[in-house]
C-alpha cells in the first residue's frame, strides 16, 4: 500500500525545502533573499550573461527573472546593458558584487554545517542515488 511518508519524491522535496528555508534565513541577515543571492552568484560567475541565460541557470521562466531583476536594479545590485533591441546583458554593481561575496561565505558555512560528520563517500553515494532516480523515472 502506498504511503506518502515513504515516497522518495515527497521526502526529497520536503527536506530540500527545509534546507532551502534554513539557507534563506541565514542569507537574509545581509538584506537579500536566497533567490537574489543565487542570481548574484550566477552573475559573478558568468560574465556578459543575458536574462534568458540567467533564467535557465535559475531554473525559472524569463518573466520571473525580469521581475526579479527589476527589484534588484532598483536596489542597486545589478544593471542591465542593452545588447540589441531584444537582449539585455546583466552585470553586477559594486554593491551587488559585495553582497554576492558575503552570500557565498554564508552559503559555504551552511554547506559545511549541513555536511558535518558526513563522510565524502556518503555524499558521493547520495548524489549518485538522486541522479539514478531521475534517470530511472524520466520518460524514455
């Protein structure tokens, strides 16, 4: 008999949300959200990136990224540079770069706390199992 509490997708989703919420709380001390930090992270690591490319990296739709960037531009974290009639390049401001680096430190500490006392081979197995589950359940 099916039990939701035993469903791996449910367990993974619930626990991923819990971890995301904890990271969100830690990131919030620098005045930005987890999604804003992720955006700053990708902008810091991908020079001359477009809104469309950023949406792909964030795993969301471009209109959502446009609203996110509108807010971040208003907060002086990013600037948009028009490449052509339909494409904007997104770049960090000095404030955005500073918050990206501070967020990276927080995220690194979070990762270290989360993985404390977990042997590396267990993490390798965990990653392998998640990847295998996705492969097994994707339509052929």
